[in-house]
C-alpha cells in the first residue's frame, strides 16, 4: 500500500517529502546499499549524503553481526555513535519493506530520541528523590528495599532527636540545615549502601547488604558519633539521632517485618534516653 501511494505521487514531490521530513529517512536495497540518506540522517549520524549513498549500511554505521543478522532488513541498535562528535545517540526506528522492480528494498524512518529519553529519565529520578536532602524518597526507598530482599540485609530507621524544637527555636532554615547534615553523614558513612533515604520529615532509612551484628553495630556507632561531633557551624543547635536497626541473615525476609522491627527499635532508643542505637536480629 505504501509503495502504491508513493508511485502515485508527482515525481517532483517525493524527493521534497524526503528532504523536508522531520525524521531521518534511510532507504537501502536488498543488498544493503544505501539509496537514500536525507538531511536529518546527515545531522543525526554526522555522515554526509555524498558519503552515505552507495555505501553498504553495515560498513557505514559499523554494525556488528548481531545487528545486521537479517541482511535484507535494516535493524539498527537502539544506541548509535555519531561519526564526528562520537556522542551516543538513542534512536527509534520504523521500518517498511517496499517492492522496487524485482527487489525488496527497506525504508526506515529514524528518530533521534536522546533528549526525550534523557528528560524521561530525569523525571523518573526526580519522582524517586527527596529534593531537600538529595537522597531517595520513601518511594525510592521501597523500590530499592524490594530488590534487596533476596539476600542478607540490614535495615535502619534513623530519627532526629527533638527536631521540632530545632525548628521552633532556630527556624525552618536551621531545620533544613539539620536534614542536609544528616543526609551528608549517611552518604559518607555508607557509600556502598543499597539505599540511603529520607523517609519523610526528620526520619531516614538505610538498607545495607549485610547481616553481621558486630560490624553493623560498629558502623552505626560511627554514624551516631559523626552526627553529634560534626554539627553545622552556621547554627548553634545540638543534633543527635536515635537509631533502630533490624538485622536479617535470612534471605527473603518480608519488607514489612524489617520496617516494623527497625521502627520499634528506633522508638526503644528514644525511650532509653535518645542518642542511642538499638539492634534486633530477625530469626525466621
């Protein structure tokens, strides 16, 4: 049908449509020689039409055997490399077979979606990130936790002590500084964590791929001491944290059980006078 429609167009209109198309238009014959390479294809791949037309598409774009396995259809990898700049471009392609005399040619409409894909990834990342702390938000935390449940892990809930008093006495700017201070200490203490997250307000979460009691106790003690000894200089408040830790050596422990256990431990730390760590192993 497409070919019939094309043959019914005035002969001078078809080249105009190809030249002005917002898509990269590439046509190859059944031997994979390039027959058409419009200006958008030139810009996307950084290869002039004078070089492209008459070349074998595999040689022109450096396609490997996996991409070009079907020698009669143009199948490009989703990521290509532009010739001059070397930049990686992500593409979408729509391919049609067209009969030309006794051959089957291929016409491909190719879109450079690098910018739109990057925008989509940025939006997806923002949806999982807390803007104040730069850590994962609750949703991001839950996603990361679910992927880590297959192995041994530690889940900690960390809550700032008397945070409301900091806000009330020193203002919300000081409260924001306290949140950012806590986030910095978490990232520096646990650079290899599955996830460091601000769960909401003054509550944070950490997921680690470990289930060893002595090491876990020592790591969170370092965190507790760093938070108290490295107070933000621009404010005169004193910040401490209460930490509750659930430790599981059994792969597959339910997320709800880990969260509930860590939360209860955190409240036990509060009840014990704050600025404390309470750890509870989970035996399944």
